[in-house]
C-alpha cells in the first residue's frame, strides 16, 4: 500500500510530465498560451494534484474517486496535446513522447484504482 508521495510512481511520473509540458508551453506565443496552453497545463497538472489529494484521504472511496478524476484529467490532457500537435504548437515527436508517458501513467493509474479497497485498519 502506498502511503507516501515519494513512493507513488504514478504521481512522480505525472509531476515530471507536468514540468515537461510547462517547459514546452513557455515557448509558445501569447495567443497559443492563452488558448491551448492554459488548458493543457491545467489538465496535466490536475493529474498529479488529484492523485496526491486522493492519497491524503483516509477513506478508500474518496481516494478512488479522486483517482478517477485524475484519470479524467489524463484523457483531457490527451485531447489538448492532440490540439497542440494539430495546430503545430508541438512536433509529432514531442507529441508521441508525451502520449507514451500518458499511456504508461494511465496503466499505473488503473492499477492503483484496482488496488484501492478497504484498509485493514479501517472500521468501515
């Protein structure tokens, strides 16, 4: 059972991806940043934010629900990355790199969701 953020591989990958995306968006022009960039950064940052919030919750049902939100943000991030690629804001190579990380993160997130259940120390 994961109890610390430092041991949470999905969270750490989500944090790294968020920083990579942030660095890419920083190079865009103002219009691109204000339209696609803000949405992309918010969605990718939401993945890690919801994973960490869920880990901090006592009840497994809350943790699972927040992890579902994280997975939703993962899918939203795929949409914004596709728009960024289609609008030539990121290269096809960068797009593939980010999508591969998201797919790995998606597998980790699904495995984590499946592992969540009543804690042995829980009275629920």
